[in-house]
């Protein structure tokens, strides 16, 4: 892009990316000084700085797996949190506190594993149970520190990766 500097000799350039990785931003200018024109560049030469580097990061969250259980048989969902530090590859995000909520039939009976933070595999467990038939939907959220940047992820929003978060409770009887 081409822009004009202000009275302080400064200008603003905005960069953005929809993918993780690194961007290198350089600048050059032709500066009139008296009767001469000096060409300057962010090449690290002659007192000039080098180019600026911007790293783009991301995070994601998954919850799985859907299933059907008999009323009173607890079900365990595995929540997985991952981060990409700008390399283009997602890796486990250990130590992330995950908050789970449930709607529908049943209730969460244990999420202490998630309250303690994800393990070295970026995972924690949420246990749900029901004493009545119906469907439970478990939802998980977290804030992931990715190289000093907090990324909010949500199985019902940003960063949702694999979302298999329903449990159907069934029962039978004979008379």
C-alpha cells in the first residue's frame, strides 16, 4: 500500500490474516532532503530498522462423542483444546481451564477434571447423568493463552472444531 506520513513523519499500516503463520512487513520511502532525494528502507542497513514480523495464532475446542445411554448410566464427554502458535499446525493446549454447562434432561455430575485444567493432551472429562429419559446437550468454553494472546473458544461459537455433544437417555420396562 502507499500512504503519506503525518507531520511527525509517521503513518499507520494495518495488516490482517485469516490464517495462522507469520507476516513480514517492510517499508520504503523516497525522502526529499534539500535538493536531494534519499531512498530509505526497512532493510536493516545504514541505521534503518529491519522489517516488522507479525505472528498470527489461533485456538480451537472439540467435545465428543454423542451417544445413547440407559437412564442412570453416566456418560463421559472428552473435551479437547488445541492451539496453533503460528506454525500452521494445531497442538495440545495443556493447563487450560474449561467450563462446561448442560441443558436438557440430566445434569453434569463431574467436571472437576476440566476445572483443574486440560492434561498434556489438551483434554479433560465432563461426566453427565440423567434419571429421566430425554436429551442432554453439553457445551464447553475456554480461554486459551496462545503466545500471550487470549483466544476465547466455544463449542457453540468461535473455535468449534468437533461438536458431538448430545447424549440421549433411554429406558424400558415390562409389566
